[in-house]
C-alpha cells in the first residue's frame, strides 16, 4: 500500500503566519532565509538556487510575485505564463522551500520587514547593493548574499525558445 503524498499547498501562507513560524525558528537558534521571484516555468537553475539558499539556514521563505506584480516588472504582457496559484503550488512542493508567501507589491520590501529574515538571498544577476530589503536586513544584523546563477538556464530563454518553435512551426505549416 502506498502512502499518500502530503498536500504541500499548506506551505502557502500569509505573511503573518510565516512571520510567526520564523520567530519560532529564531527562538531555537535557527536562521531564516528569504528569497523572492516570479518562478514562472520552474527549471533546474531555480531548483539548484533554492537548494543553495535553504542550506544557509533552518527555514527558507519564498516570496512569490503575484500575477499583477509580475506584470509590473516589465517582463512582457504575456507574462506570467503560469498563474500565481499554480506557481505557488509548484514551488511549495520543493523540499527546499518551507513557506511560500504571494505578494502583490512591485517589490518584496514590506514582506521582508514583516518576516525579518536573518539571511536575504537573490540570484547572481542581482548585486548585493541592489537587492531589495538589503538595507533592512543588514540593519537588523543579518546577511545579504547573491548566489551565482546556472549559466544557460532562464525562464526568459525557455519562453523565447518556445515562441521561436511556435513561429517556425506556424511558418512551416503556411508554406505547405
């Protein structure tokens, strides 16, 4: 008999729920790590990045840009490709992620102040001095890190490849 998989959607929580859980982790001497992003079309680079982030502490909180927030980032009108509820469920299913909070603001600054992580991380395309929330985390005695990206792996590149393939296919069908 197989054991049913746990419903990882329980990891999708409000900022206040995560702040309480983070406080409990810190009360036992643990470190809370925070990262954020769109995580549209999850790929191996995301997984490696999140595993590295989780290894830095005892709890990894992932702030997920809402659909509206993604649209404000200039990634194009067609983004996100995957709706926020589905993106949240996918990242919540990752073993490295302890909690997911969806946020509507253009940046996670307010969320970072509510959760008050000990360690703030972003991908290597973000220099530490440009990471939103860095000033707050550093002022609280925390650490801010930029984790190197896996070269050649990006959601934008995947989306562009899909668009090229679709265009090639539609062009080929018109010429027949």
